[in-house]
């Protein structure tokens, strides 16, 4: 096995989260629980397709009741989902959902892994999924995770027989294949420079009543797990913990209430050693490790001596166990248990440890001041020997006694060295494909997030033994409302360039102005900014000089972009010249309360589209739903868009709007639509034009989403290139003011549409039909009805994806919807 000094230091270091956390502190009940966990040597890996697919109840149960090492392997980061908390989609949504998974694991006690598969959107069957995912690479990633985590049992969320949708089924198929391959030294031999072959003992499907449509499930051959047990040490049931964990998936609207009482989970064994229980015939004690008797002796002594009022009394026997571990030949379990012991020693001593930077962001060459604060809140005698930072080679010798409840504070000053990469998510640094991220570094594959920009390894001397604890360097500030706020530090370019639009759509040859924001990543940042455009496009002026004296200072420059006369698509790229170097990165910050702040440095570019477009009307009223960029997209083509609140929804007020549009899932998320819907229908009756974008049938605030009978379904067309047929060829929506043809359905992204109605009254006219390969036509994606003097439109087509992506035909059709009755 290849030796990596840095990797080894990580394995034996204290487990901390890279998302701006300090040393993990356990409450008294958690210390007791983790003392008992020292005697458990078993592992469970849960496998599914997306963030929020995991069974948090089963993960919480195995991590906290059975005390197993428990982890979740999500094939994707969830880029293709919807977003209920903001406008982020695709890669930025995937970053949010990654962090939501990490927040969930911090809650339920599991670990987190990913493959390189990209969530390209809904897929109805695994065959379609495997035409877009690189099956061999994703399978290799599953095998890699099995070998790296070394689970005794694998549990899949989904069956492999196709009863769920494509990504789900694919994850189960790959898990079953990886189960057979991970122990084979001839499979993916390139991985064996880092890990050894590992054969899990069993693989199960986490089944349940909901999988059986006829309501019949034979439970006689299934393993039953009561995952609803109550933990006296934690003060709550595992189903209550699971609800808090699942509620971290806020972008998907999965807030959950805790439940109490028995909660039975069912496991169907697919392969492996036959036994009466999941861990039957699997030794999860120290008996699986040679030379461990002395370790067990000291662990049991620590358990016997634990007193929650004098927790440091367990330190001496734990140090004995730590020394005894040195004689254990099994490197894998030796490193894991040493890490667990070190966590307990830190908690038992009440150690507070933090490495705090003086700023939140840096660039190469910056001065950085790091304040180290360590407090030993116990009667144990210990010495702070040294601290060594990942960014600098020489350790700082300290040799300072840490006295009981006497803070040690030291400030150290450095210069950020060259050769460090920007804090952009590692899986987004290289351009990927539709179904795959481009990550070639084997040791990065599977990691949930970047390592901290800078970390420090603190060495303590405790009873003659050296303990190395790794901490991230973080930025701390005091918020007047939230109090102490901890953020990860970031490393970026010396200058960043943000263009004010995600897409610029031109319906005519008139120029558009665009604001280009220059942001200084360092002090005294001087240079010039310019825009590079595709052939045929014109930029004016050609360049601006900028002079920024303070870090974080900004200047905004206005450029005019003129399109060609013919239809054209491409990218305008912003570049900032500083000295003899060119920078073309922007700055994007994602900041929500439930996850750590995320900073990205994406390419500084904007898509530009010149299309043949005619439009009618001008004033649009928009009711926001779950969050989308449609208002901004409509403003791009000349509409005046006003966002409407509850008090704006009166028949008299709505008369002035050429169209009123509801954002995605508005009938799922806007409570007051349960009674304001009638005002909207009256607006239509008196000549208005009402456009409803997609909703789901689950958790509607009212069933009256239309003035006529209309029922939503789960029908969807997932293949973005699926043929679309115009079935109401003469309808105004296909002719005025833009003549719609088959070409207008070219270049769509991710999907055609979702949650189409499958029942509607005769007043509706279906306009289009489309279907995924091998399925019956779906006619409910675009329905138009006259109601009184106006028009009601319901559309499940994915305008919220197509317009931000600058799809020309989507703009032409959507403008026709707005122009109805004009």
C-alpha cells in the first residue's frame, strides 16, 4: 500500500468538519456513548442516488444505538433538483445540497461520501441513466468508497428491479455490482496504490410497505429493525434525531416532525453470509483484531471510572488504551480507534481549541494573522508542544503548560504562500460532462468537500504521550443578533469580475448595457477590465481602467453589447488585467443559516443570445413561488416586471397587468393563494391573462388551482431532447406574435417538463404533446382555457430552467403565452 504522510496525519488527527467547525465537544451522555463505542468495530454503508434519499432514521439508529461506523454514499450531489429556498439551480444547488447532507450527518452521527456522477435531472429508467453517466467511472467510485470505508454491510435505499426512477435504480444496481468487485484485486487495480481490496459481508435492500402497490409484503424473510428506540444518553429517540437530520434538506422542503414509539425498518438480504440478523455471523468486537486484549482492558476501565462530574478521570485509562493500540497490527482499526480516543480525551478535559484568522478571505501574498486559543478546563496536566500549519513547513515550538481554566492565547503572523489553489469546490474546477464531474485525483474522489484552506496540527503532551489534533483556521465574528458566527476562510484571486446578468437575450438589434463589477481581493489592486465577445458582437468601450486601494472595494463599469443582425449564441467573457497577469474569475457567495457560507470563484462570463423575437404587452405581475429567475429573464427582453404580494392581489389592481405569472410551485409554497386564487380567476374573467407554472400535487395550499377541473399528476418528460409535437397548430399561442416550429424545441436543457396534469375539463385545449422513449404521449404539459374574457394557462414545461439557460425557442413560446389576447 502506498504511504502518504499527509493522509496518515489526517487519519490519526482529531475528526473535525471542514465546514468551519472547531473541536467537537460531547455532552456527558455522548461521552458515555462514545466510550461504549470504543468496543464496537463494525461498519454500515447506506447507498442511494441523491441528497435526501437516505433513511436518516436507520443511519441514526446504527450510529447511535448499535454504535457502528455509519456512512451514506450518495451517487450525486443533487444538482438537478428544485430549490425551495432560493434561486440557485444546477451546480450551485448541488453545492447547497452537499452542505445540507453534511449538516444532516453532523446531526445523525454518520459520515458522507459521493461519486462523480452528476444529477442531470429526472431519469425514468436506469438504461437512460447509464447513457448519460459514465457507468464504469461511477462503478469505480462505488468500489473506491467500499474499499476506503470498509463496511461490513451495505444497505441500499432502492431496489435494483426498476420499481423506482432511473437514478434510484441505478444506485442499487451499482451497489450490487460493487459488492462483488470491491474485494477483487483485479478490479480497478489502480486504486490499490491507496487502499486494499475489501469484501463487505452482506448487502441488503431497505424495503418497506410503500414499495408494494398491491399492499402485500411478505415480512417472514425480512430482517426487522426497531429504529424508533429511545436513547436515555441522548435524551431523544432515533426517529426524533432522524427528523432533525432530514429537516436539514431545506432546499427540497423536507422539514420533518419527530416521532416517538416503535418504528420498524425492513431489510431484505440480497447477497453475502446468511444469518438471522444483519450483523449475525459478523464479529464487531475487538476479537476481530489480533493483540487487542490490553486495549480492551483499558477501555473497560475507562467505562467503569466515568463520572460525568469528573470526566477527566477517564483520561488515564484512555491513555493506557492509546499506548496499547501501538501494539495492534491492524492499521485500519488502530487509526480509527486512536481518533475516537483522542476525541474523548479532548471532551473529557473540556479542551477549547480554536485557530482564528483576522479576515475571512485571502489571496496569494497576503499577510495573515492567526490567533490560537487553547483552554484546558480540567485537572489534567498537559503541555502545548507545538503547532504546525498546512501552508507553512516549519512548526512553531511553544512548550507551554496548559493550566486548569487558564486560557493560552498566541498570535502568529504569516504570508500566504504561492502554489495554493482557489477555494472553488474541487469537483467544479474542471469542466465536466452532462452526467459526470471531471475529477482525476484519486484521493479527492468521494470527498464531500474541499479540505480547509489552512489547517493547523496542534501537538499536546499528555502524560508523556504526544497527541496531534488537527483544526481548521476559521474566521470568527460577532453578529449583533446571532452572536458568534464562524465562517470558513477562503483563498481567491487578487481581483474578481462579476457580470450583472446570468444570460443576456436580445430580441432585436438594440444594444444592451451590462454592469461589470470589479472586486478587489487585495489592497492596491490596479489594472484594466475588458469584455471578449463572440464573432459578430460588438463591445463598447473596449476597456476601462480600475484603481482599487482597499481590499473588498468595488467599482462598477458599464459596457454596451450590440448583437449581430442574425440569430447568434455564445459567451461574453470578462477579463481583468493586473500587471502581466489576466484573471477571469467571478465571485459568488451562498449564505443560508442552516449551512456554512459557501464561496465560489466561477468563470466570469455571460451567455448572450440574439433571437428572432416579437412580443406584445409590457407590464407583468409576478407572484414568486419556490424561487426562480423568470422575472429577471423577462426583463432581459423588455418587459416591465412587478413582484406582487398578498395585498396586491385585488381585481382592481390586477387589471393594469398584461399578464400575471405565478412562479414555480407557488400553489405549494404561498399560503395566501388558498383564498386569493379567486381574485386571480376574477382577473382572468374580466380579460386578464394568468400563467401558472408547475406545481406538485403534494401539499397544495388549495385544490382550486384553476377555474375549471384540473388534476396534477407525476407525469413528466425527462429527456430534454424528447420530440415535441404541436397538436393545436392553429391556436394563437403557437402563432402570435411568433410562429412556433419544431426548431423552437431544440437545445433545451435537463428536461422538457414535470408534473403535468393528467385530467382536465373540456374547456382546456392541450397545445403540445411529448413523451419519453417507450412511453405514451403526455398532452398535459401546456393547457390553455378561455375563462370569461381572458385566458388561463397551466404549463408544466420547465421554463424556469430554459429561460435562465438562454434557450431561444423557450423565450419565443413564453412570449406567446404572455401575448395571449393582445
